[in-house]
């Protein structure tokens, strides 16, 4: 089943590559619990318009869209996984984070804009513009120190980049959104 799903995803990706992503693609709907929804200027979607009843939590956050890409754990895990070590001044110590590159998530969505805003469960949001995207190998982590990120912790997803043995300043860390559940492409 997993293999069939991955094959469907690969076929969709191949179709996207073949058409040059010019018209976008309808990807397979998420079957597992959705962790992250991507909306805005994207070509590849797997669900239709915001539904004020079903999408109660998105409604709470005043989010709305005509179509979006819903990503469950399986879809995010099917992307190349990278492991980074991130550290920041106020932290007790470095954290080992693992997950797909943000760039790969955006490629899967067929992102057409060059700026993204990541929104978190607590209402926090941070804009990452083209210059910032290019400056760091951003990772949308799903695991920290070998454990899946939890709701109630910093899950479902945590944006960060490898700090190469240094400690990021609190200002840099401002863009490291934890508990990410919604991404818009502008
Ligand atoms: N979801 C979420 N992510 C967030 C924030 C937040 O309030 N909520 N604050 C940001 C800022 S300004 C900083 S400095 C770091 C530190 O947050 P922490 O002190 O909760 O670790 O997380 C960043 N990511
Ligand atoms: Mo901060």
C-alpha cells in the first residue's frame, strides 16, 4: 500500500516534470492525518477549497484557500530526509533535527512564488523571503533527537537550519517556526 502510494506520488512528480509544471498536477489525496497544509501560489494540489465546517482549526486561524496541498507523514517522509544539528543561544544545548528540505516540500507543491510564510498552531507566523530561502538549507523537521515531534511539543513540524556548531542568535531563531501546520507561498 505504501509502495503503491509512493509510486502514485512518483508518477505525479514525473507528470509534473514532464509537463514542466506549467499546468500543475492533481496529486493523490492525503490518507493519513494531515500534518502540514500548503496553499497560495502553488501548482500541485490534492484538495479543494477551504471548508468552514471541516477545516475548523484553519477557520480559527482565519486561513482560507481555493485549493491546497495536504501533506501527511507518509508524503513528507517520502521526500529525501536530511539530518541537521541546530543550536541557539537560549537553548540548553544542540538539537538533532531530521526531516525533508523546505525546498523539496515547496518543489512538491510546485511553488510559484519566492516567499513563504509559515504559520504555527499558537498563531505565530514568520515570513521567509527569497533571500532568506537562498541563504540557508532550511529543513522542515519532523523529528528531534530521534523522536517524532509532538503536538504539545514543537510538532508537527519545526523549521530550522544547521548552525554548523555555532549558536544562532535569538533574531535568527525568530524564523525557526515550531509547531508549523500551514504554509503559504506568496
Ligand atoms: N510556533 C512558534 N514558533 C516560534 C516562536 C513562537 O512564539 N511560536 N517564536 C520564535 C522566536 S521569536 C524565537 S526567538 C524562537 C524561540 O522560541 P522558544 O523560546 O519558544 O524556544 O522561536 C521562534 N519560533
Ligand atoms: Mo525571538
